[in-house]
């Protein structure tokens, strides 16, 4: 089986999702994270927190400034370079020995396919995840593989903040892809406790152009209990 992939339209969606530090979408996700930060951290310090398909999410710096170790993974060189430029950091890649095409960057970043995280050279487990644009960008047929990979990377008693989207899938095919609550439970329910935290309308003119009448961002907390 091949790697988990996103197509060109999905990559454009994720680049827009990251946005600049002042973009509306970026600020929207920052507000969500701030509101539920205690739910993610559960009073713990020094956590290892994973940003799958991280793009140029400025939330990474926010959590790093709180003393947590951040690991961001993305295949997009453009998005990672823009993140480093936005933060005033030099961008320098080094090859990962034994893994063709994988690149290691400073301060906990990898430019590679997600599946590389399971390789012995790079394997790492996490105490927390902030997934605000990864699951909804993965091809629907690849979701079970994505969920299986994420589950395998989680420590016991870890927390996973997950954002999905709801809209009429008969009017728009994605990305971002429609992910109902039933599928979240099907993907993760055997391994963790799932709680829906909030549904927020994020409907905009862009969604109207897609032919939609509504667009909801849905936030869950997944608790990987021992």
C-alpha cells in the first residue's frame, strides 16, 4: 500500500488553512485552542505534542512557548518554509538516514509522509495532538489507515483535540472532507473516550460559492485511557 496522500486541491486547502499569523482562519483555530487548552493539557507540563500535516500553523509556537515539545510533520516544503519565515527562523533540511525523501528540520519538524513516523529511525510517541486540518484533508478512503497510525503514536492517558467539518456532502465533495460524528466514533471509538466539545458555524462567502447553505467546524476531545 502507498503512503497517505493529499492531492493538489487538498494541499491548497491546507496552505490556506495555515494562513498568515493574522488570517481569519488562523485566528479562528487559535481561539478554539485557547478555549480548550486546559482540556488538551489536563494540567500537565512538558508534553510532547504532535501537529499532523502542520502546514504553517502558528499554534505550534504558542505551545512551544509554554514549554511543551512540538513535533510538526508535513510533506509541503512551501508551508514549512513559510512557517519558519513567519517566525524569523532559518530553514535548513537534513536527510533522515535510511528513509528516502524524508527531511529533518530543526526544532522538531519533519518534511515527509506521515507513515515515516512509524519507522525505527524516527519513531516517537505523543502526549497530545492538535489536529485542526489533517483528518479532514486525508482522502476518505485513507481515513482508517490515518486513524490507525495516529492511535499507534499515542501514549496512554494522552489527549487528542480533533476538528472535523460538517456540511451537505451532496453539494460539495471536499476538501475539506465531510466527517460525521459516526465516523469519528468508528475510527477511534475502540481506543479512546470521545467527547464532542463544540460546534461552531464558520460559514463564509467561500462556502456559499461552493453551493453550501451551512458549514460547521466540530471540535472533539479524544482521551486515550490506560
